[in-house]
C-alpha cells in the first residue's frame, strides 16, 4: 500500500524536509504523490530516508530529480517516482518565480 499515513504495517511517509541551496525562497509543496513501500523493505522491516535533489522550475514543476543519498531495497526508485510528480509553489527571488535547486528528504517508516 501507499507509504503515507497510519495503515498498519504498510509504512509511513513523513513530510519532506526541503532545503534550498540557491538563495531564493523555498518552493512549497502544493501537491504530493505518496511513495509506496516496497515488499522487500516491508518484509525486512527496513526503514530509511532517501535524499533527493531536485530543481523546481518557475512553474512549480520538478525537474532533474536524482537520488543523492540512497536507502536501498527499492525505496530510492519509489521516492524518485513519487517526487517527480509533485507540484510546488515556486521559489522566488526579488519577488519573481525562479528555478530553485533543492534537496528533499523522503523518509519511509513502518507504522
């Protein structure tokens, strides 16, 4: 099942920790797709955090999502698949929407 919320042992997905690297205001998530736990991670009772670097363009779309720190057991791929579908209110600099390089932590927890 999805990795968000209280769903027995299906897992939990925490709110992302967004760190802006470019000096602009941070982008704000307005739509998120929830990543799913993998069967392998669930069976192993494995929890972890995947650090994903992204560029949020001036329209709030995710571009160039890459795993910066892996968790393994298929969770990296699941985190990437989900984050690529997210939509953001774009970051701004001097009052204008600008592309922003950011890091997003996607934490998988068994509940």
